């Protein structure tokens, strides 16, 4: 009887232990990085017991607002984004603690720097387990449309070169510095333009720029938009504005030399590419000098506006790597010089008005060397006249920009070395003869055809390889 009572007591104690264990042991379903589900059991006397070797993450720390929501300009590289390499996470109960979890990031849609909203999600690097419903934070990146700059700064009443440098130095790849020059600004010195930046310069009046001129040292990715009006009134070889380095210089305002300054140049570009828009004016009103000199690898594109001078040449191309493209606008020489002088390099005339000096009949273009691209019979006549005007040692190339009929004789003076680059087009010489004076060297390059070359008294192998006197 005593033994039976003891057996009943043991059964009661066992049942109570089962209840205690059922309350104290709490199972949880979680998902690992690989996607497998495991059951984790939290026990009051153990830190963590799991059927998987992975650790349990019950919370991720929030990212800062600057990281979680980023706005960048069009074309931003993936490497320029702020994508943290690790996230801060909290490990599970009963004694919570934090760790850093290495992560990689992927974007939807794929990030290529194009405009739109991109959502970046984190992928953990390692065998971590995450509690159900817990997700890493996301990063939202908004790429602005092309041409939008989120941070712009304006600087008013800039009166000195030092102030101009300070204002220009604030420009970055994501911001534009707009600089309003004071009426008494003295543009005498050098300004460095930061890489990949845009600087806009304005003025209300025509400003005298001083003794040594204003020089911009530019980076290959930088842009200066010139809306200001500046004149140089003193003598000397320095230009009103001089450009070096690379990048782009856009002229919507005025750059000039006064009639009082002798032996001068209005604009000298040695590297940067210059674009002159319809409101742009580059002029030299002195009794000697040029409006624009193109050196190094610079290019000048005339999309309108006016380039003018009184003597010598209005635009002078002085480097084999330099070029001039005239789409519209006016190039004029009001004195005794040429509108365009091609010492070296390339001149392409697609449109516009080009007038040479008064004492040089047909002297619109002076071509000592380099290449002139022609689209019409009138442009070919001007190019041939330029070759003859250049003298006996001229070495020049005339390149066709399209097929056309030339209803005139082609007259080449002796000593000239002229190459006709057909460039894949047809030159129809509808004239009775070709005139020679002396012994010019004439060749043809490129694919294409010269029509009526025999009737024009050109002896030419299939009319597409080389010219010789008949």
C-alpha cells in the first residue's frame, strides 16, 4: 500500500514537469539566407539552441536619412553611391546583442545612371538566419533627368579676380555656380575652373578687363557659360579672354577689343572647345589684330552670332588638331584681311555668312594648309581662291561634304599642293577646262567619283584616284 502511494506521487510530479517545460520552451520558425526553414528553441537557461548553425537576427538598425534616400544627377556612376558594406543587426533573446553583417546590394531596375527611381536591397554575405517578418533596410536612389542640378549657388557683385576664383571654386559635378560680376569688376588674372563643374558668368554692363586679360584654366569635364560683356582697351599681345586646358566654353555674351588697343586678339583658345550661340559676339575693333585664334586641340563651332575684325584675319586656325565648324552666323573682316585663315587644321562651312576684307577680292578664306570641307559649288570656288591666295607653298585639302555640280573651271596656280578628298561623294565638273599656271600638284583621295573629268581636261584614273595635267 505504501509503495502504491509513492508510484502515484511520481506520476503527478512527472506531469507537472511536462507542463513547466511546455511553457518554458518556445519554438519559432525562421528562414535562413539559403531559404531553408529551421525551428529554433528558446530555453530559459540557454542563449540559443537551433537546428541550424546560422545565427538569429531579430532586427536591423535603420539607415540614416542621407543614406536611405539619395538624389543624384543624371549619369552618376554606381561607385559614387553611398551603399554601406555592412549593416548593424540585433541578435535574438534572451540576451540581445548587436553585430555587423556584411552585405551586397542589388537594384531594381538595374542601376546605369539613367533618370528614375532605383530601389536597392541588401543580400547578406554569410550564413545568417533572420526571424520571420524581419527584412534588411532598403535604399532609394532617385536619378534626376539630364540637365538638372540639385544644388545651385549664386554669387552677386563679384568685383575681383580673387572673388571670382572663390565663387567658381564652389562649383561641383552636382552644382552650378552662377556669378554676377560687379560693374567695376577688373578681369585681370587667372581663374581655375574645377573638374566636371559648370560655371555661369553674367554682367549687366561692358566691363574693362585690365592689363593682362582674363585667363580660364579649365578641366576636360568643365563648362563655362559666358553671358557677360567684356572689352579690353589697352595695347598688348594678351587676349581679352584666353582659354587653356579642356572642357567647353559657351559664348552668349560679348568678348571684344577696343579701337584703342593695337596688336591684339579678342579670344585665344588653346584646348577648350568654344561654341558661339546667336547672341554671342567676338570682335576686334583695333587697327591690327585678330578676333579669334584657335590653337592646340581646340574647336570653334559657330551656331549663330557674329565674329568680326578690321585687319589681318578674323578667325585664324593655327594647329593641325584644331577645327572650325560654321553652321550659321556671320564671320566678317571689315578691313584688308581674310574672314578665315586656315594655316593648319580643318574648316567646315555648313552655313552662315562669310565676308572677306575689302581689298582682297575673293579673299573670304585664306588656306595655307589644313582641310576645308565644301558642300556647294560656291564653297568650292572660295576654297580654290583661298589656295591660290595662300602662295606657292600652300599645301591644302578640299573635302567634299556632299555631291554637287561645279559649273566653273577649276584654276590652280603653280606650286600649290592640293588634295581633293571625295569623301564618298560625286564632284560633277560641268565646265570646259581646268586651268593651270606653273606646275601644281593635284591628287584625289577617298572613294567617290569625278564626273566629266576628261571633258574638263583632267586625266584621271577612273576619275577617283589621282589627277594629272592632260
